[in-house]
C-alpha cells in the first residue's frame, strides 16, 4: 500500500490530475445525470426490492456496470455483485452502494412512486419503498463508474465497485465478506461510501471522523410466569408485572452503569403478552434495540440486560426452570468507525470541491453495516460521508415551524435526487481519484 506522509496532506486537493479539473468533472457528471442517471434513479425508485431478494435490482445494476466496461461477478453474498476495472499500476479502491429497500408503503406523491409489493425471504408480503435512499446510492455508483470508464487516462490502479444486499437487516456486508470478497477480488487500500441523509438539506456534506454510527444489537427477552385467573392473581406469577419491572430496571443500565461521557441506548420497542382482560398469561415477550459505540460499553449493556432479567425473575419467586430466556442476535451491526487519517484526507478533498458546504458532524446512533469492511484481518481503512438529501422547500417549511422534516425511513421522505446524486458522484469520484494518485494518508492525525 502506498502511503502519504503528514507533510504532503495539505497538497492533496490539487495532487491528482482529475482533481485539478473541477469544472470538467462536475460538468460531465451533471450532463450524465440529465442524459442517463436521472432515468436510472427513477427506475430504481419505482422498482424497490427487499433484503436478499434484490434480484432484479442487482441484475440492472450489473448490466449498467458491464456497459461501463467493468468485469462483473453476480451472486456474491447471495444477491450481491462485484465489478472490477484494472487500469495499470496503482492502489486499489473499493466503492460500495447498498441495494435493498424497506417493507413500507410509499406516501410521497411522486409520479414515479413505488406501488410494488414483494414477498420477503420468509414468505411475508409487504409494500416496498426506497425510504432510505439506496436508489440514490446505486445511481451515484453508476455515475462514478461511467466517469472512470470514460476517463481512463486520468487515473491508474484498480477499482472495485460493489452492490451490497441486505443493509437494512445488517447482514449484507457480512454475507459478501464471508463469501470471500477480499480474497476473490483483492484487498483494497481503502473502502469509501456515502449515505444520502434527509436530516440535512441538499447541497451539504457532513462526515464524522472516528465513530460515526453505532453498534446495533437486537435482543429478545422471553419472560415466563405462571398463568392464573385475573381474579385470583395469588395463584400465579404474573409475567406482565415481571416484564414491566424488567423494562423499568433496564433504564438504569445507561443512567447508572455507564459513564456519562459514553453513549448507550436501551430501548424496548415491543412488549407482547396476554390475550384477554381477565387472564394472567404464562409468558411475555420483550423486543429490544441496544446502541453503543465502544466495545466495553456494548458488553456492559448486554451483560446487564441478562443480569436484570434473571434478578427480577428471582425476586418474583420463579423457579430456575422458568428463568427468562435472553436471546442476543449473534450477527449484529458493528459501530461504524471512519479511519481518522482517511477521514482527514477525504475531508480535504471534499472541501477543496465544495468549500463550506462540507462540515464535520457528531456521530449518530443509527446503524450501518458498512462498518464491517474495516473489521477484517486485513485492517482496511474505511470512510463514509453523508450527503444532504432534503429538498430545500421541504427543509424550509418544516424548520420554519421548528419541526424535523420527514427523513430516512419515513413513508413521506424523498430526496432532491439531482442534488444528492450529482454531489455524491462527484465526491466519490474525487476521493477515489485522490487515493489512486497518492495512496492513503497515514500520520495525518497524529
């Protein structure tokens, strides 16, 4: 891997041949949006597919990348795809876009709004919507691919572009890596991605050096009791009361067991129990989401959930064979950690192009399985940035009322497609060009 010393970092913005021609790159992307990318975005938006059943989406993305001159392999990590272009000696850069949509009904009023329903891999049928803007991610990836293909004299090295499945359920990156992504196609010197973000207005870019998004753990607590008639509670052990005590005591994990300077979230999203007014059931089911950044904090929260559930059951007098069963999903979404040196390098490239529209931001407690690309034995630096997607008229309307506009995962959210796709395409392309020309910086943040 070619590395760049600290003294050279300040010169990055003008180092790569393509970066010096900002106007040409931007004009080419804007022209391609009008000629091709807008129609492609509308196709993806109107035809969303759910996690691990993105067959038609993957086929269309593969066709676009083959047309751009990339060698494409499909079926990597179930429905994922990998596109490779080698263009002489140089670093290897991997650009990632996720492909899946969400099981929800669109209510945007767009003329190309989704009316799709689809059966998921468990056999359940849902309406489907690209409510998290993965359609813009795929379109920008194609935009970058087309620019690199048409400007091979401006760069040297190897590009790997991936269409990743199942980000919304946190399993797609794991599936692709487990299917030998790096071993089969080459270990990249850097992995770069972006996310269209409805929480900032179009025309803005944000990024968080180091921790950017959280660990996401899914936990189920199966609380057991002894059923009885509601008129005679003394004859049973009420699992609803017990589960309620567990819910209340779980809140002390964050408030009393982790430092105020650390971040933790324990949310009970579902509490299911009982069937009738006058029957004490024999079980209750709690569904939790747990968020953290630091591994030690994550372990404290998960251990604490198991301890509290058991302790409350013992206090209620339940025998050992009726202790609560705590299930923690083995495959979780790890915290997204942007490599500090790569963050500084990419941030300077972005600022050179977009000026004050680029700012650093605080981490968020949402999850992103992009994190896994930096957690392999190869220790690859990764970087994700957020591109503002909220249309300005919607942003102004809601903020004038002191409200947050509908954003990612809302049935009402739609991005300013042109602004987000062209800005993201230019940002991805510029960062990749810089790495291809200069390698990955090291020591910049020391």
